[in-house]
C-alpha cells in the first residue's frame, strides 16, 4: 500500500496527490510515469510523475477526475492509500541545452509539463512557459513554474486571466519575433492543442516534442493498447514514449484510438454515480 501524504484540489476536478513511494522517487526521471490502482481489481491508471523528493521518498501526481476510476482515486483522503504504484515507466525526456525553449501547457497538461520545463531550465535553457485554460480557474502551477522560467505567458479562452485566446496565439507571436523565437517547443495538453502547436511549428522547422497519453493497460508494451503511429511506424507510448516528435505523430489515428472505449467509460461513470446515490441518498 502507498500512503497518500496530501490531497489538494488545484482546479475543478484536478487534484495534486503526494504519495509515499520511496523506490519510485529515487529512480524517477523527468518525463516518466507510473501506473496506479486505487484497490485490487480496479482499472490501471497511467499518471505522469509531476515531482519527486528522494529524501522524503515521495512522488507528486496530478489526477484529473473524469472517469469512475480517477474519481475514486481523488476521493482518497490524506492518510489513506493506493493499492499499487508501478514505475517509473516510459522513456525519460532527452534534455540538452537548445537555447530558447517554449514550453506549452494546456489545462491539466501543465502539470505534466512542469517537470519537463524545470529540467530544461536546469540544463541552462531560456524557458518561456505558455499556460492555457478555458478560464482563470483552470490555470494551474503558474507561480511554481515562474520560479524557473524566464517568462510565463497565460492565455484563457474567455479572457478572465492573461491574454484572451489560445496558447497558439502566444506561440505565434514568439515565433514571429527573431529575438524570442524558440529553437525547441514542448507541448503537453489536449490532443487538438498539441496538433495545432505541431502544425504551427512545422513550416519553421522548429523541433517540437509532444507528450501522448493514449489508453494504457500494462505499461510494458504487451497489450498494445497505447499503440500510436509515428513517422509511419507503430510505436507504444508506454515503452517508446510517452514523448514523440510532434511533426511525425499521426494525430488523426490517435484521436480515433482515444475514443475507442468512450461508451464503456460512460457506463462505468453512470454505475459509480448510481452506487454513490444508493449509499448516500441525500447527496
């Protein structure tokens, strides 16, 4: 069992969990993830390791409560525990000094972006972080990221915080300015956003890295659930990724795969809500 040290709500349906997992904390590198289960027989959920403290033996996980399984995970209070935390899994991010780097995060993707942006800054890069969300309440980790970024640009779709518009608007301005144009772009967030960033940087031949989170089951490449097509070849996000060259990803195929089990997830969510109402009729 893996004790939950703290469970904090950052935004609607988004929680930050600090979990006791000494071996994972000691071995983890930026870009890697774990697969967790709340209890025996539950769904296996892949989660990026947002941060780690090897001295205290803890890892930080950011969990977006959308389906039945993630809702169950975020409902566990501090002092409770997760049944399984397997990892670290996946390839660590290749970090080097490129110069000016734009790190683009959309919604909960900002949490995944956090360790990557910090590692890039620690490698001596000039990091501009662009954070986007539907509104101000969906902008997360801005202060934490500002601690190591040269600048932080915020965009919201409704204009409630920062610039009104999308992250691609801010990135377009960066690319157009010779003094600020990035040599490298890292994008993490909804698939449409990552796809738009890749298409924006393609004509300028700016190296672009995206972090993919397709359906995963075992995390070892055996099940094939996380298969994606990159550069015309089949890759497995769990062992070959989760990060890939954004200009080579077949985003259309990725979208199709992500919707494969949508009806099953909707049924699982419905069943979970019915169970809660049965056990707590006044809720």
